[in-house]
């Protein structure tokens, strides 16, 4: 299997978010056949269909960057039982204008991270719904909802929970198999 470039999209734009820390831990346990890297979304202006004819430079740069990846892993918190606005905006920017979707036909996976006990279940499933609409085949198993995230990292941001480390390693192994299909 050749090495596949994987975009890791972190739904939280907060620098020290638990989602970003989890994304770093996920990248650290990636198999050699995957080359994951975080793609930043914080600088994207809000999508507006009026700009389709003359999009902001940030849109064109983001779309071109996303085109260069072989797959996607989305790491998201939950905001009001759904995905954060910045993540939804990034999805919209990459899927527009109509007919120019840069997400489609590439394997995706979702995991959610929250300080709440249910680990962002609502956001995870809302995101899956949007990705299906965009023709992103989303890895069905394992489903990963990481709760009580404030207890999983040390002061430097390193993942210190052994059980969560094992879950992330299994997730990446499953994603490797998903990408190879």
C-alpha cells in the first residue's frame, strides 16, 4: 500500500482544545502507510454563495489544499448537539460552488471529543450526515466518542490515558484498512 496523505480537520479552532490535542495523539499513532496532517480552518471567511463568482483567496487555497489529500479524518467537539460553526463552514467552503465538491469520493472518518460524558455523540452523527450528502464514504466502525476529555491530558497537552491511546491506535488501524478499500 502506498503512503496516503490524510487531512485531519479539527472542528475546534481553540489553540489548546482537547480536539486538537486528540488530533495530535492520533497523528502520533498513525501507521506508516498514512501521512496525516492537520489542515487549519480558523482563517476561512464565512461562506456566502454571493462570492461563488469571485471567491476570497482563502477559499481557493483551502479547496486546492483539500484536493491534494487522499482522505479525511474529522475530529470535532459538540456545540449545542451539532458541529461547531467553523467546521460546518469549512465543509461548505469545500463543497461549493455547486458541482465543485472537493470532499467527494475520498474516505472519511469521524471522532468526537468532549468534556461531557457522551463524548460529542450528537456532533459526530450530524457530521456523518453532512459527509454522506457530500459523497464522502465514512468509516462505519469503530465509532469513537471520547468523553471527559479534561481528564485525559497532562499539563503539556500529551495524552496520558492508556485506554484512550489504545482506542486511537485501533481507530487508525481501522482507518488504514478503510482507506485501502
